[in-house]
C-alpha cells in the first residue's frame, strides 16, 4: 500500500482524540498521504473510491479495511470519481478525459476524450448514456456513451471558465457555473441557452438539480448555496452559515436534504425546502473537499485537503433536536426518572432507573421524529 496509512495504532489514537469533537462522527476511516480531492461510496456501503491530487485512484474496502485497487489514472489531478450503477466499476475524471474502470481490470474499459483543455467538472445522467464536462474554455462538452472521441462542444456566453456543471435526471437541462459568478442553463436536446443567472458574488463551484429537475442548487466561493427555479431563473432559497468558500455539495437520496462541505473545515446539513441549517458537523482540521451520502441516506463520508476521510451519521436525533429540542427538554425536566440519585437509593435501583430514563428518552425521540416526518410533508419548495 503505497499511499494510504492504515495502521491500527494510528486509527485508535485518531479516533480517541477526535471522537469527542462531534457526537455524530462515526469513525476516521483512513488517512492518506496525499490530498484527497474526491470520493464516492458504492451502493452497498462496502467500498470507497478515492481520487487524488497525485493523479491516482484508489478503491478501499470498508469491511476489510484494506486497499483493493490503485492506479495512476490520469496525468493530472483527479477531479471526480463516481461508482457506476450500470457497470461493475467506477468512473474517474482528470486531465482532458474521463474513464470507466471495471472491477479487477488493470486498464480502463473506456476512455472518453475530445476535450481541448482539462475537464474542470463532470456529470452524467442516471442511465449513464450522456455525460457533460466543464472546461477552462468558456465552453462545455456533451458526450453520448456510445461515442468515445467526438463530443459536442457548446460555447457559453460566460466571461470566464466553466468550473461546475450538472445535467438533470430526465436529460432536459444542463447547467454551467462559471468563474464569472454566473450560471447558464441549456436545453439538452437543442443545446440552446435558456437562462443566464447572475447567481453569486464569487465563482460558482458546485451545481446539482433537485425536485425532479425543477430546481437547481448552486454553491459558491462566496460561502453561500442557493436554490433556483429553472423555469423562471429566480432564486427560491438561500443556504447560509459557512464562513469560507463551499467546495462540494451532495443531495440526499430522498432529495430532501443538502450537505455542503467548506474550506471553513465544516460540513452543514440543510433541509432543502425550508433553508433550515439543521446541523454543522465539525471534526476536520483542514478544508473539506468532498462529501458523499450513502445510498441509505443515514450516513455520509467526507474527505479533506490533508487526506483524512471520515464517516458520519445522520440520525433521527439531529432533526428532532433542531425542531423539538425544547419540548423534549421540558418533558425530561419534569420527569422523575431523570432526577439525580436520591438519598437512600441503592446503586442497583439508580442503574435500573437510568435504564428506564434512557428508554423513555429514546421513545421521546421516536415519537417526535414521527411528528417531524409529518411536518416535513408540509415543507414544500416555495418562495
């Protein structure tokens, strides 16, 4: 294992030191000796794929805690990695190409080229039949899966490089974010510009479609994320709380929650429909460069500039505390189960009462979580 340090002693010390930093930090998965630009987790939550500044791609087995694949994938830093849902493997993006790697193969199965400058960002449709890539030109490129070397090159009217890009689920819209702070929306079938949006005060570094492609989320070096109506080009919600540039975003599998990773070393969790920041995860001691949900939507992974990768939980409690914390505290305060050990109470009796208190507390969380789910049904995206 050339690049990742997996010593048991290191992980024990790391977890011991940092576990108290955040109650929702599950574990420090590993520490790589290179900058980890991007990560993804497979659908079974058994493997991570890691893209490095050192041009390598690594596959790490989360069950055996071992590296199972590593290769120098590109001749420039890897800017995106993503597990395939159509093939047993993953994609990597770097230099002027992106590649499909099949599990167990030493060489890429397919290499998609045709970009004249380095690909700055990349996205694909769920069926993996169309791909889009931004570039340091004021253009983006549009590939069909069956064509390896002849993408369509589409000029934008943006004044600077296209550094973020997204294609929506039904392959009807493509969004381009630029260093010039704007977003341009194109129809995918005709590749004609539909909207131009003055989106942020600084470069637009992240884009993703939500709500069946009816809305677009953008994030910027200005530290804000925003929700846009793709039909009108108007802003719907503002997501705030970071103090430094946002580096990555991730939409939960159910489409209701947004994660934002930031150069302020933290990760924020928002309810998309309301703009509420439910929680700010803190553990990293370097800028957080990427964040990815598990398919179950109850955990996520993050990586930072120093090569550390962490696993986090998103439990019921995090939502209950935000919306109903005061109600729960009131119920606990008035309940005799939670009183300190009484004079004359035996140790055994106190332990038994503590167990009942814990069970009562968990029941409160479950009860209020059901109330939260009912509340969530009423929280629709609106101005």
